[in-house]
C-alpha cells in the first residue's frame, strides 16, 4: 500500500529560566499552537488542523559571550486526530539585547 503522512506543528512557547548557582541553567517551557496532520493512502486522503499545547523543560550552557547551547525535551498534544509527540531538540542560541 502506498501511504504518505506528514505532521507539521507551529507553536509559540514561553521559557521560564530558573536561577541557580550552577553553569547549567534549567528552564521550563509551555506554549500553544496549531498542528496539521495529513495522510494520503492511494486515492484517499485525510487532513486535520487542530489547536494544541506543548510542555517541557531544558537546560542552557554558555559557550561564548551571548552564545549558548540549549537542549530541551517537550511533549506536544493536540485536540483529537493530530498525533501526540515527544521531541528532543538541541542547538545554539544567540542572545540579542541585555
């Protein structure tokens, strides 16, 4: 069977950084957004767009002045048919401003 599926999410997220005396800075994350799930099976297709939320946590580690490594783990949940997913991400963040 020829099956093609895709999941796309767009979320706005707020990060709350927890002050500690350590070099690693932990944070909590929460956000709202939209998820679109589509499936094509032969000549039949299904597509659904739904409101959802995400919750998670992560850490930042300073690399250079105003540059940080950031890694986090988040859970994305949508209302009905859009699949729920866990996501781990890592990357470099650059702080702009003070």
